[in-house]
C-alpha cells in the first residue's frame, strides 16, 4: 500500500465518557510518529465542526495537555448528536476535507457515529478522493457489535459500583426493613450498565446490594417486582434496586419514555426509577421509597474511573492511526480479549458496516433464572474491566483536568448554509 501524505482529523460524537479523551490522546501521540502525517486537527463538536469548518490544531497543544487528556472526562473537542441526512451535508463534508487535505479521519463514537463515518468514506470513494476512515469505539452502553467491550464501559460501572457501596452504608444506618432505594442507570436497549452494578457485591456476601437488578433484556412485571421487593425486605433492613433506563414491559414498550425523539430517532428515556418508586408507594403502605438518578454524572466520574479502561481507550486511538497509515480504511478498532486465565486485551479491526446501527445485547445466559441478578459468567467478563485507578493530579484539594487551547485552523471555504 502506497504511503498517503496529508492531514489528520479526529472528532468525538455522542455522549461523552470518562475516557473518550484518552482516545484522542492516543491518536495525537501516534500521529506524531509518522512523517506522512503533516498536520493533526480536531473538529469541534463532531460533524457539526466539519460542516462549519471549525477545526483546531492539536499539534499546537503542549505535550503536557495531551497527556492530561488521559485522565480528563467529557469530550475535550466537543461532541454532538447531529445526524447527516441530506446529500448536501455529505458533499459539504468532503468539500471541507479536500480544502484541508484531510487524508485520515478518525471518529470516536457509538453505533450512529460509525454509520456516519462509513457513509463519509463511501462518498469519498465514489468521488475518487483518497481518504482513510477508521472508527474508534466509544459508548458507556457497551452495546457495539463485534468488539468484546467498549472504552467507557469499565469506568461507568466502576463508578456506579462505588455509588452502590456508598449508598449501602447510608441505607444500612437508616433502614428498618421499610426502605426501598431505587437507582436508575443508563442503558437504552441493553442492560450492560445495570448488570455491571452486580460487581458491587462482595464475593463472600451474596446478599449485598444491589438486591435487585432490572434489565431491558428481561420483560418487566409489576407484580413480580412487588413480590421481589417484599422478599428482600423480609430479610434485609433495606432493599436497593438498580434499574436500566431502557426497561420494557411484556409488549416490548418502554415503561418510561418521552414522546420526543433525538436526532437519530431514538426515544428520550428517563423515569424508570420514578415508575418503580410509585409502584412501591402504591402497593406497599408504610414502606419508604426513594428514587435517584445519577444521570450524566455516572459517565463523567473520572475520579472513580478504571485505569484499564483509560489505557485501552488510549490504545484504541493509537491503533486507529497505525491501521490507517498501513492502508486500512472503512474499519472500526475492536478490543479483543485474550484466551488465557489472566486478562489481556489487544486491538483488532472490523468493517464499519458490521457495527453501524447494530446493538449487542447482554447474553441471556449471564442472567440468573430469577431475572434480577447476574451469574459468575458476567462477573468473569466484567471484573477485569474495572481494575486500577486513574491517577488524577489535584490542586487545592480538587482534580485538575486538561483544557485545550484550541488554536483555530483558518477557514478556507465560504460559510456553510443549511438547506
């Protein structure tokens, strides 16, 4: 494969995670090693930044700042949930790429983002413009097809397990067999995050919280829920419940969803915890019910993040650049688990078309017959992903995160006009 000289563009899309910036750091660190790469740009707010030719010069950032991205949550370049729909939008993207000699495009995101990257690449091929496109996996939901797991997942479940253990200390002091605490966690169509909270249980204490876990993979029954809660309260001072936001009923409908949808047509979820709280209050008089929703705090909790997760996110960014320089395109980096007794992880490649818009469900055989707890197979899968702590520097008692200077790249085209 002939060497391709030109500029790099990296972008971030969808919901941020505690480690998505580590992938950008990996891209920058590796890109600096290759003479065929001339400039390293970041697009501000994903594809929106491309449409508006809003680029920043990442090579102008200090190496200290790039290193700090490895422990900084959020999306330092800015993100978006904008969907490229019109042909004119795709044409504009390619026009901008040509103007800035973008020959390598790396897009960190989930299912929809990989679909966008795939479509951009196909248009470039149709027009004979040589462009190498590599997707970098990102989603706390852990539901991307093909890859063993996704950067962002290990940190979100580690943070939530920490929260569950902290709540257990609080509720153990307050409960008198009359307290139900419900924690609603993320997870649109798959229960990976909710299932991950099962790691909060100590190995020698099977009755540790969370006492009940409700997953999108298991149809919800209000009657069974009440019976489950009663069973726990008979033996415990309190009942701690974790519920995934994408919980569905027997007919396959979300039990809590707004009428509005996002730019990609997905239902806006939220309210599953409140729904369960109302069931407790309605059917169990005298029992106190509380509902909490960590919301975006769970995906931003770098202070309780996983070093394994951050290291693998950085590795994915590095691997994306290596693959593209070696001639690969239309692929997404995957994380591949080793077969040995000790956890190891390498990177692989999968066609973008195999990932785009797919959903990897939690295997049903990893859920116990009671439908509200996880078995040893899940623990064996998830435990390695939460190992190690992210080292975050502090100043005056508070964490110090990276702030990009965002040196603007000069615009070369007329302003984008939405049609």
